[in-house]
């Protein structure tokens, strides 16, 4: 039997230098539940170190937390990279860290990058510069995520800054993505009409929340036949077994 679930697959924590300090695990979980969300993804900039803390904070609360990352590629295009387990995202993080130039974050200019525990208490400051492109192209990055069993979703493809179409002008012929995300500024049908090289894959929309109130401001609805997981979301993207996905 299919069940409707509301998802926001693009949420930052205070590990992202441009996120508010209120973006800590317990408050993210509370806000997500208050918005009626059943699934969220934690997608910090080129980083995943707080995903486990949010997953721990959500245990027993009826909220599925997918560990992930918002990767900035060589072309300065951002991709949502989503996984099921911490082991997967840690392997992905190790790969991304090899692609990032060894530069130190300028916390005064870009903002600090904080690692916290499930209660939101300070653990460490991440001093690696993460607000920059990794030295990997969009097509190669997508293949690497898929090899680890994850989902690839180009982020806010309509946005002038780091959106795929304004940056590249077209859909790269070798890019294999599971879905595509548009910003809250455009509806999926508008994106289909505007971006003629957009392949026939599902379009979703998320909040890209950097502060609490914005969580769930925009959602995607999935019709699923099992508890939320990467495999179940993939089946919904493919329309298998009556599963489907839409932006309300």
C-alpha cells in the first residue's frame, strides 16, 4: 500500500559557513517535524560531518534523515549527493576531500564551520576551506556517487549562482542524474518549458534551508510503498510499482 510522505532533501547545518548557528541537530529535527516532514537530507557544502549527529537526534522521532552533501564541482555547479548510511557518506567525504585544494577556511570572511553532537554542543571547528569548487567535473562526480549507491540530484538548476543551466547553458550529455531540483522561484512545468535540454527525469523542489524557519518552506511529496530509503526514493523517481513524486 502506498503512503504519502513529505520531504525536504536540501538542508544545511552550521557546518556550512553560510548557515545560521541555530542550525543544530535537535532544532532541525524539531522544526522538520513541526512542518510535517517525514524525510530530510543533510547537505552541507562539500561536507557531511554533522549528518550523523542529526540522524542520532532524530532516532525514535519518526523522521528519516538521509546523510548527504551539496557538492560544488569544478564547473561551479552544485549537486545534491544523498546516501543511506554514514559509511557511504564517509567514503564519499574521503573522496571529496582528495578533490578539495588544501586551503584553510577564512572564518572571518566566509563564516566558521562547526561540528556538533546530537545535542547541538560544540565538538570541533572544521578548518578546511569548503566554500569552493572541488576538482571534479559534474559527470565524473555523478558516476562516483552512483558507484557508492547514492542518488545524484543537480541542485537549484535555475539559479544564477551555481545552478546547472545558468552556468553551463545546457544539460551535459554524460550527466546521469536521478532527478533534478529547481529553486522555490520556479515551478517544475516552467522549468520544462525553459530548459529544453532537461532530460525526462523527475523535478523536485526543496528549501535549501540555511536557517530554521525556512525548513519545509518548499517540499516534495513522495508516494512510497516502504519506509523511506535511497532505494525507495529511486523507485519513486523511476515510477515503479505505482510510486511517484511531485511538487505540490
